[in-house]
C-alpha cells in the first residue's frame, strides 16, 4: 500500500529535504507541500493524504491550529498528523497531541525512523513509544490542573477500562498491558478501543492526554492496578 503524504513546513529547504528522502521510498509518496497552516489544511482537503508531516511553528496559522482544524473535520477522519519539532521539550507539543496529533518527531530524525514513523501513524497507531514523547506529555500535563469535570467524564468507563487507560498513559503497549494484567493483547486492545470510543478520543495519543487532564494519572504516577483474579 502506498502512503500519501503532505509536507507542511515554512522552510523550503526542510520540505525539500523530506521530499528528497521520501521520493526514494517506494511505498511513500508526497502529494502536496504547504508553507503555513492555512495552506496545509487546504492541501489536506484537496488531496486527502494518509499522513501530514506538520511543523509546529509556522507563520500565520501554526501547526497546532492546522491540526485542530483537520481533526475537527469529519471528512478528514482518515488523515493522521505527525508533528515536527526542533526541540526535545517543546511547550506546544502537549497542545498538539491534545488537538489530535498522532505523535511527533524531531526534525533531525534518522531517515529510517522517519519512514517507519509515517508508516506507523498511517496504519492508525500513535507514535508514543519514544521516551521523549512521554516526557513531554508528562511535563506539560504537570503544569495543568486536572479538569473539574474529570471524574464525571471517567464515570463512563469501567474499572478495568480505567486501569488499562492508566497503563496506556504509562507508555505500555497492548502486549505489555496484557502481561501486566494477565490478559491477551487482543483483550487489552479491546479495552483500549472501548475507552477511546467512550471518551471520544481520536487515538491512543489523545487517550494519554485525557488520562492526565482528567486526573486519572498524575505525572510520574501510574493508575493503581486492580486485584488480579
């Protein structure tokens, strides 16, 4: 399957570099470029790509607002946004994830890692594995107070779903959650999917953000485990 990509960055040389790299990859194709957020949204609506490589900091409309507009458009449900940043700790990364980004990469990412990241988010997964991602989410979640309606929102979840959600926020994969809770990875995936549906989370990245925002998990902590049967 060919993954269709839109490149959004205000620096021409950066876009050219990513295009040159992706043009050498058989299963990845660049279908459009954009120099700011407004152009990015227009390009996405016109080309319906699988993945957008979106710079966070751009003039006029930035990458966060562009991501919000894409995520809010029901006609673009299949489009995944992968944020690009120059810094490991970027004050805007948490907001990007909160508004629908599937993950983020540093601009100096290795070519193979970039290709794999694009394939990962195109397949419907979130790019949450790198430790720097979890560090950023936890750091900026720490600076925000849990929302007042957090307990009310979490009331829709079963205890097991809350537990699984906490482990997702801790960075565990479905396989790791299964081992932790003595269940199959498929069962863990089912619990994750149900939690996402009930909380209207776009993907695992947003589920992690919600775990912090609702106070289910606090920075540096993990949701308490239920007694094992």
